[in-house]
C-alpha cells in the first residue's frame, strides 16, 4: 500500500510466543519509521532463524497480509489500513509448523514443515475459507521444505525441499486444486529460497550444506509444465545463501548470505541464464552472521533485509544497473524475527 507521502510499508513478524507483526512506514527516500506492532492471534516458535522464506506475504492486490504462526499451527489474515497499520481479520488452522505461505488471486497455499505438506484456502471477504480436498503431503517425509510459491501466472506451485535436494512443481487447476507432484533434482545441494520472473525463470538459492564459501544459485525455466535447468550452481564465494528476490523488470536477482552479512547480485538473461554480477553488492556487517529474509519495494527502488542477530532492518536503494546504495538501518527487532514483505 502506498501512503500519502509516496512511500510504502515494510512488515516483519516477531515469531515470539505471542506472535506479532512489526510495521515500518517507508518514506520517499526509503527511510523507515516504526508504525507499531500488531498481534497475529497465534504463536511463533520463539526460535531464532526461522528456517524458511515467505512466512510473511502480501497478497497480489495489496489489500491483505498473510502471516504463518509456526507454533500454534495457524495462519493469520490482516487487512492493510491506509496508514500502513494492520487489522487482524481471521486466524485459520493449517498444518503443523507452517513456515511459508503463497497467494495468487485469493487462492492461498500454506507449507507445513512438521508433517511436510500443503493445504489450500481462499480469501473470502474477511476470512480464510478452507479449500476442500486441498491437503497434500509432500513426496518425501524427509523433505525439510523451505518455501512455497506460485508462478506469476498462478498456473504452477513450487516447493523447495532441502532434505531431498529437490524442487517440486504442481499444476494448479481452475478450482485451485493441485495436480500430481513433479519432482526435479536440484542442481546443487540444499535448495532454499527462490523467486520467479514474469517470463517463467525460477532462481533458486543453494546453501550447499552451509559449507563455507560455497553459496550458489541456479536458474530454471518453467515451460509447458516442465522445470528445465538453464544455469547450474553459480557460486558467489559467500556462505549460507538462503533468500532470493527479483527486481520488477526481471533483470536482477538479489540473494542474502546469512553467514557473512552480504547481499549478492545476479544478472538474469532473457533466456533465463544466470550470471554473478557482484558478490558483495550490499553489506550489513561484513563477515558477521544474521542477514536473512529480504524484500523489494513494489517499484523496485528499495531493497530491505532483516538482520536477526543484530536486531535490525537494513535498507538500500536500487540503481537502474542493479547497484545498491545504503539507506540506513533500523533497530528494535527481536532475535526471533522472521519474514519480510514490502509495499
């Protein structure tokens, strides 16, 4: 949601026992000012470093915010007020230990990690209504899944499985039902977070079992229902890469490297190819762990990432060439902080 100052809002969840969302107003220069804290009605798992991407998600129409509650096994639906504050509308039960949520056109799928699986809902008015027959187990009980996400056209649902080094794709039917899972081996070990371009290029981070200096990303094309590898495991020399975000023009992917505080920039070719542009395009504190979930503003002009160990949000402006210029950092986040969504 854009406010009257021409900025926007940044949201992140505390993941504390009484889970809540912290909201920051973003001004026209990208600087943040805290709006307030809004209870989710659920419980976080109270552990630092929630192992997922997508625990806080804005709906495509910009009207609602979805937040997973990892300990109370439910999902919270908020409406966005004009000033960026939140109103809790509904909290719906989902599977055990939900840690990632995706939405397309009011259709919502939640990824559960306690018993790896998916369950669907629809946003109907002010409620989350269960989608009959939508509950699905993932292909492997050892999946250790990290993220769920729709393709830009809503035709496919993607899940990354760290435990099996796999990427799983489902067709999405007209009524929101999922087809049979199609499993593709990840190009590199520990596929984690991902982002998808409008043209169907899937960029997946690979944590390489947290091996020092081995962080990488691969790209795939989603064509005709198939996930096809384009570029395999492009390393950036950093460590514990986990999260990914793609600019609105689909030219660049930014990845955060948890173990050493760096944001890396990859260039995305028209054919879906991936090339490392800058391993340290942005830095929190170089060499210090903690940098994790990231999000781009809807206009692509600002990038934000949470530093769980430092209890901060870092911000950068994004140049037309993908370069990052620091805006600043803002304190006051708990060590359990997780997920980010930016308008």
